[in-house]
C-alpha cells in the first residue's frame, strides 16, 4: 500500500487527513475519538480571548438533495464557547498522549498586537504543531471586527500574520475566506506577512432555506435567523477553483495549501491535492457520518495511488495545476461530439429535451411504427457542450468523443476570429 | 344475493374480525418517507412512456414530480383532471402491464420500475382540498341520461356536469361504482373506497343517481332518448358466459362475479357459504380474484383450471403470482367436460378433458380426469346482458359481436346515443379504459349538442 504520510510546511503527519477547526474538534473527547478513528491531525476549534463566546440555540441547517441527502450545510456557531484555560490544558494532554498526530491550534483575536503576543506563548507551551489564523468565519465574529472582517482586508491579513511570525516559532497557516472577490489578494498578503501556508476555504455566507409558514430562514432562533457559513459537498467546486487560483498564481506559487471545502471521500481529497493541496481538512462529512469515514478515505486514496504508481502523496500534489489555465489559452480547434450508446439508452428522452429546449437542437427523436423512441445525435449541429451527457441518468451511456480535426493547437490569442487578438493581424478588409 | 344456490354449505370457521384481516390492503399504501424515496426515483422523462401508455392520459411524470416537491394537492388534481376515478384506478389498474411496464427504470441496471400505482394512490389518499377541485362551467341547459353508474358512466357524468350539463344516472343496483363496488377483489379496494370515491365525484353537483333502474326492465332506451338531449350507455357486461354443459344450473355451480359481489357486500364474512373444495374455471383476473378470496375465507382446496397454458392466461404474471402465493392450485391444459352431481343433484365435482396443441391446433386429447369439489365458479368472461338492450329502439343498435358498435367519438349508430366502457368494442375491459371512454364520450356529447344548438340558431335566424 502507498505511503500516505506527508510533511506539510514542516509538520509531519501520518496521513493527509485532518479535521478542520469546527465542532468536531471542540474538545479533547472528540479529538481523542478522531485520533482513535485514524485521523492524521486536527485543527482545534478556534480559541479566542476570554470570556469565551456564547452560542445560540438552533445552529445548523442544510440544503438537501432529491432524496434528503445533505448537499450543503450551514452553521451559525461562533468560535469555542469554553474558556482558554480549559482548551489549552486539553490540547496539552491530548498532544502528550498522541505524539504522532498533528494538532494545529486555530486562533481568532481582535487586531491588537498585544493580544496576539500574549496568547502565542501559551499556545506554544501546549506542544501544538502549528497555528491557523481564522480569518474566515463569516457569521457573528465579523460583526465584532474579527474572522472574515480581517480576511477581507489584505493589509490586515499581512499585519496579523507578521505579528504571529514575530511572536511565535510555530508554523503559521492562514485560513482564507471565500467571501471575497479575488482570493489571490489575501493569499498574497499572507505570504507577504510570512505565512508558512494557507488553508481554504472557510465557509461561504449562506441562507439554506426558509420556513414559508413562519416566513423565516433556517436555522431559526426565536422567530428570526441570520446568515451562516456554507460548507459540505455543495461548496467543493468553489473551493477547488480558489485552491487552483492560488496554486497557479505566480505570486503565491509554492506556498503550501491545506485544502478545505466539501471533502467527503478519497476522490475529493485526491482532486484537492492534484490542484495543489498538500493536505486536506474535513468537517461536514464527519459531522454527517462520524469519524469512521477516514478509514475508507485512507483505503481508497492508498489503492488509487497504488493503481497509478504513486508511492507518495507529493508525487501528485499540484499535478493538475499546469492543466488549469485561462480561458484564452484553451484550444479553439478542439472538438468533441456527443455519442449515444443505443444499447445502454433507456429512452428517457432527457438528453433530447435538454438539447432541444436549452441548447443546440442537436439530438433527433425518431419514432418507429411501434412507437419506440430512439434518440440520435445530429453530429453537424453538436457543439460538444456536454449537456446531454450531464442530464443522462445512465452513467457512460453518452460519451463526448474527441474528433480528429487535423487542425493544430490555436488559442484565442491566436484566433483570427478574435478582434482583439494579440498575435494575429486582423485583415484590413474586416 | 345471487348465491342462494350455495346456501346449504357450511360457513367459514373464523369469526368475522379474523376473516376481515385476510382482506386488508394487498398492496399497503406508501407512507410519506416511502413516497419521497419512490418519487425521487422518477427520471421525469420527456415524452414519458408511462404517460403515453396510460389509457386515461394521466401525466405521470408531472404528478410524481409534484409529489416529490411536496405539492400533493397539485399531484392529485393533475391525476383527477384526466381520470376522476384516479383513486380506484391506482388500486385496480394492472400497472404491471401499463405504466410500470413502460417505465424506463425497467431497462437500466436497477430493473425496477417506479411504483407509479402506489404513488398515484398516495397523491389521491393524501390530498386535502377544501372543496371539489373542479368547477362547473356555465349551464348549457342540456340534460343527459347516463345508464350505469360504473366507471364509464360515472366518468362521463362527472365530465358532462363539469362542462355545464345536468345528468341523471340510471343504475340497476343499490349502490354506485359498478365493478369497483361489486366486482373487484375485496383486498384491492378496501375501506369502502368505491363509495367514498363516488361521493367525491358527485360533489361537483348536477348529477342525480336513480337506483333500481334497469334498462330493458323498468327503463327503456326509447323513453330516455325521447326525454333527454343525449344518452350515454355505460352498461358494462352484465352476463356471465356459460360453460354450455348439462347441470350448469345445479346447486353449487355459479358465476364467480356473483360470489365476489356477495363477498364484497357482506357485513359479516363468517356468514358466507364456503365450499371446502372449490374449482374455478377461467384464467382472467376475475378467476384469480375468486380463487384467492375463497382460499382466504378458509377453503381447504382451491383449484383453478384453464384450458391453455400459463402464457395464454389473461391474468397478468403479477396476478398469477398472487394466486400462487395464496396456495391456489393451478391446473392448465384441461377443459370442462361434465358437471358431476351427487344424489341430491348438487355439485360433487367436475370431469375434465386434457387439452393440447397438436400441429398448431388446440383440442382435447380424449384423456379425462375428475376433480372433486363442493362448488364450481365460472370465470370464463362476461358478455352483454341482452335483456338490457331489448326494446325496439335498442335492438337497432349496431353491434360488433355482442358489443355495441361506436365510432371514434363514442357515438352509436343512433343519433344522440353514445356508449363506452366494457360494453363497446374494441375494449380491453379495464377500469381505466372505461373512465377514459366516459370522459371522451362526455366531450363528444357536449360538442355535438353545442353544434346542434348553433345549427338551430342559424335556422331560426
């Protein structure tokens, strides 16, 4: 079996699966259970200044799929609601009992250097492996000038990161908020401040759904609600893009990334890694299924690595980054056309109506004398959009087949159809 | 009832309450969770095959999507606007040869269709409407007679009433509902559902039902024709086909439909006459209903005999499976030869001749055998009750075989007289098809009367 151990910004971990700073890492009891289950590390739920935060009742809500599977998860919990002293004592004990496991301490404090300078030695004394700066919490804390309120201002990100590097020897991981126009800006700021790594994404501002009788959103707190932070499977595409943006940004190239956002199985983890994440953090999947999911994650990742001939995780971290580019560098001469495997087709007609109503009218519905429907691709009309393949309920029935065009690679900057093409002269007659 | 000829027989051993337990829902209703799971399996096909095959044009994909989206009333009204007897059809339709056979989920790796019948039932059973979902159009001033308060007649009456016409239904029996009330196995339509459905349907208003009115006896077609703007005949098939053997009227031999009707109407099942050994002749759904029900009442030995093989049975595989599950013995390739009587002249069994296909021809082999039985139930099909269409006008109806000939608008050859349901050709003898006939005939009647009215206005002008 492949070796799953990693070294992430100087921190050694027996596997790349860490639990993110969140309810599952709130106290020793949970963390010990997680370690017993096989997690490589945890980011302890965010510590702050005393007195500890106070939470409301009714804290979570979810966006459900067709069969009540949780697609997205929303929470309005604040940082730890236990005292600093209790948390520090528990961290010390757990680290002592589990020396081969990673404990990162998440921190959130107001933007005053003294507060950071005071707490950092206390955290270091626990034996923790590093700190993560919570610049991402989107609910509650920003109203008090912390969390995302810091993460949205690159200057603050750089400043606080630098304080932490100044007052502590521990590796500093800066956790980024996705509630920002361009995630590269705070990542660059973190790097400028001396961060050893970034982790992302924190949760996304969200309202999952409403009670239409009471006319109030969930989760309901005494007849009212507030936006929360969105996570779970639904945010994975957003997180993957943000990870890729930072991984391929020349300004932050090489900065270690801890990938977070909707990771629930080994494949999700491998995808985050392929786009540049050296380790991954999981929360929602564990909150829905318990800590045991790490078993299948480890097993699946390890077997996939064996199958692909990877002996260590570092061999494929970032491997998909070079293939992630700007639209303008995509090959304009590439062409795929849908192909329907008639043996697999169950004749549900979904590809037909999707293409006919909303795309390029490239699928024909043929009706024989017995009334049997057959759906066929009109090759000349197909633009290769993938919609039919996506709506088809039978996996593998519709495939998008690359065509031999005989044409060379040509991107938009080279395309004569581009009126602002950088590399071609627009003919004068045009 | 008409099972007098069995009155010398013993009664079931079990008490009524215990017996009633054997006649609860054969296919229990879906609860909310099951309905959610099942509705989520629907692919919402385009040009969906389930909808295309539905004899009553129900938009199946649409009502299932409504169920899944929590719009139960929307689902129910979507069903009812095409099929006002959607509740009973959900229970009695042979979905295994209709929508559920057409479901694309049969084809993929699952091989399991969406449970469309149970979902339809879920929608109808769980709707909560403050009032009848359909409003009547402005009055046309027309009055139409409907003969028969079975599925065809009720459907026709409801649609006619909705379109603004007044309707009088003439029904021979005490209760409305036709086969839903009298002819379907008790465990398929439980809890007096047929009557509840009739009450729901009548809530649209404008429909009067007169019971004890039998066409050809105390009601004549020529009178209805004279008194009403139009007449719809939803007569059904009132006569049971005969075996054509000596002893056919002996005590112990009777039509399965008569026993089923008695069973359905019985307040106390333990008072029914019950043969300990019974033979059921036939291979349709009625034969299966009969055999299974008498087995459930406590008969020791029930043998269903059919002259051909299983594959030729008109009872669906699903129905055959029900029979097997209920320990009904099925004997194929044998035809009745002689009714065997005891000294008192009562049925003691039947002599059968084995049959076979020889060189592509069906026939008896000459080899015979006896099956001992206390009762024999005929379920070899129904035919037109000729007395119902015996008045001089009715005799002029064109016939296709014993059925009434109608055009594609359900018009008989007599102007102003329409027909639908099992009594017309071609028919599949399905409840759902009868409902469709009634609905379409109502539209035809309405349009024809409108044309006539407009034509007369032009003349008057």
